[in-house]
């Protein structure tokens, strides 16, 4: 009989528990992936936000940028997008926007007939309907007096002002327009420059590979764990205990803890608590597995090969890895959308970031996405799983399999292929650098840039 990495005879219960964990994981992932079809995609919301920002930014954007960043006239693009949504599915704010943008009074009245709940929006709706039905306009000063002291967003105010006043040019808030224009320019141009830089680095790397002038990869020191140990860690710890059992115990606790906390801080705090609870079972199992290993076999840099120093080179490798993985991830996402359409299933966290303005809520979400998630996921997938799979099946299949498991664990059909490509990029960085720390930095950089992009496009 073979020895287990714990130095004992491999007990039969471990094998049985591993098979049970695989069976339960298949059921959990099958259910989770199916349910992801019913979760909305964040893409339509992002597209709507961009079109709204374009309307606000038009007058504040340099004329040279307008053809490339705005495309068709912003108001026409926004009107087209709003028309594509059923009136029953439009929120009160979006219905007011649509009513103010409609070119004919008949179409506007049809949109605005349904009453709204908010007192501020109801006042706007009443003034807009009166103006349309009586074909009257008011002065800009009269418009300001009508809505003095009321809170509403800049876009709604501008579109409503342009609809019912004769002084349309005065409706433009130029400082706001310039501020939104800057955000829109950064959100549009930064990914382009990053993708082009990444493409150049990929071509350079390919040229080095063809000429066979690249340095050999550092020696990999996989943990002396069996595939059964990996099944117990990933399937048993991460999926069954982390994703299924832990939420059953932690959900009531987080509900009590956040009962008297206002939204969206309560939702953000639940995310932190939930993610931390999910990470604890696999980390506990890993700790027990590491405790059973012979200390004499331990590499000098540790089982996980963190190798924090030198820090500058780790940071440079993380940036290079992030740049090089961006073009294939973007290309994969674009191809999937073109071939099979938007499958939905976006992480709910994305929309929470997109629509949140509260600094504390955003800070809690940053802690989760930029600190906790990269640290935990890199320890499990690139620190432990990848080296063991590479030892058992070779580096190619180790990279592909670990990336597939990484993508599946996020339970999103729509994001499955791009996440797998990202996982491959992180695995390649782990093998080529011989260090885990650059992978954590690259993962944090990927999540951080995504987070920042959502903030730029947020309300």
C-alpha cells in the first residue's frame, strides 16, 4: 500500500471522502452554472452607463476625441438603448429619461403615463407632462426655481432641462461635462493602450521563444501531496464546505450583524464576511495537510515558494503578466459574445461596485476584491493545486486543468472562458517566475483595474 503525504498508510475513508466530495462538487457546480444563466449580465448596465456619460460629457470633450469615443450622437444612442427595454422593465428614472428624450409629444406621453414612487421624480414627471401636453417651455431661471433644493442626478436634470426650457445651452453644466469627459476618456483609452502594450510583449515573448533565447524556468517544488489530498482541498474544502456549508452557518450571523447598518454598507459587509467564511475551510484543511509533511523535505523558500524578495522584480513581473494576459482575455470574451451571445451570470459584486457611492462600502469591496480574493485564490490554485497537477500530469496539463478548475469555481457560464484564459496566464507566471508572490500581485492588479473601471463608469 502506498504511503500518504502524512506519513501514514492512506486510509480508505480518505478515498471514499474524496469520491463523495467529487460527486457533491459536480452537483454544486452543475446547479451553480445553470443558475448563472438567470443572473443578469453587467454588460447592459455598463453599456447604459457609458451612453449616459456620453450625453453628459459631449460638450466637455475635446472635439478631436468625439468621433472615436462617442460615435453616433450620444442622445440618439441613449434613446435607442432605452427604447430597446420594455417599459415595464424600465425604472422610474430611466422612464423619465426616455420621456424627455422622445422626439414626439405622443411618444413622450405614452412613456410618462405610469406614476412614479419618488416625490422628486413625480414632480419632474408632472412638469414634463404639462410642458409636453400644453406645448409650453419655461425659462432656465423658472426651471431652477421649480426644482431648487431637490436631489437628482446631473443627467436627468440636464435632459429634463433641455426638454422643457427654451434656453437649452444653459442646461449644460460645463465643469460636470469636463469631469465626466475625463472619466470617459480614461475608461475608454486605458484598456486600449494596455491591450496594445500587452500584445507587443506577447509578440516579443514569442520571438524569444522562436529564437530559443529564453532562460530556463526555475525548478518547481510541488508539495508532496496526493491527488486525493487535492480533491479533499478543492472539492471538499473549497466547494462543499466553503461554498455550501459555510454560508448556511454564516448567513444568519451576517444578517444579525448588518441588521441596523444602512445600504449599501450592509451588502458590502456581507460580501466580506461571506468570502472570509468561504476561505476558512480550505485554508484549515491546507494547514492540516502542511502540518503532516516532513520538515526535512521543505524547500528553503517554503512549500508555497512565496519569495517576496526582491519586491521590485515581483511587481514588474506582475505588471508584465497582467498586460500580456489582457489581449487574449479580451479577445476570448469578444469571441464568446459574438458566437453565442451574452450568457449573463456576471458576478453580483460588479453591479454592487458600479452603483455604489458610499466610501465605506467601496472600501469593504476593495478589501475583498483586491486583497482577500487574490491572496486566497492564489494560495489554493497556483500555490498548491498547480504544482501538484504539474508533477502528476506534466506542466501543460497542470496549467490547463488548474485554470479550468479556477474558472469553474466562479460559477459563471458567461465568464467561464475569459476566467480560464486568466487562470492560464496566472499559472504561466507562477511557473516562469518560480514564485507565488508575483501571481498574487498580478491577480490583485487585475481585480483592482476592473474595480477602478467600474468606479469610472459608476453613477
